[in-house]
């Protein structure tokens, strides 16, 4: 019985407590950069709009500069010719 309780607590620690403690906290006022060997994503502060998507091999940014803030997401609802959009900004 003691072995089962011990294994339960080891399982709980490994699969529940460690992942919670190792989470990265993001401060939206500072923005965010996610990258690996292939691509780098840069998110703007305040709104987290995607401002850069850089191919690490060619160093080409696939996101164009815009006036104002970049969007993180946009949803468009359409009926006939009427289109209503909602964004994160």
C-alpha cells in the first residue's frame, strides 16, 4: 500500500506540479519573441500583434510594416456583400 501511495505522489509531482512550476510568464507590456532554428515570431507590446515572422535561413521578414498596430487575429463575418470584421485591436 505504501508503494502505491509513493508512486501516486511521484506521478503527481512529475505530471502536475513540475509543469505548473516551469511555465513561462509573459508580460504583455514587454512583447514576446518566440524562435527556433527555422523561424522567429515577434509580438508587439500591448495587444500582442504579430509584427515579425522571420525566416532564420534567409533572414526575410514575411510581415510587412503597417501604420498603427499589427493584428494578432481577425474574424470576418459575411452575409452576401456585407462583411463585418472584429480584431484584437
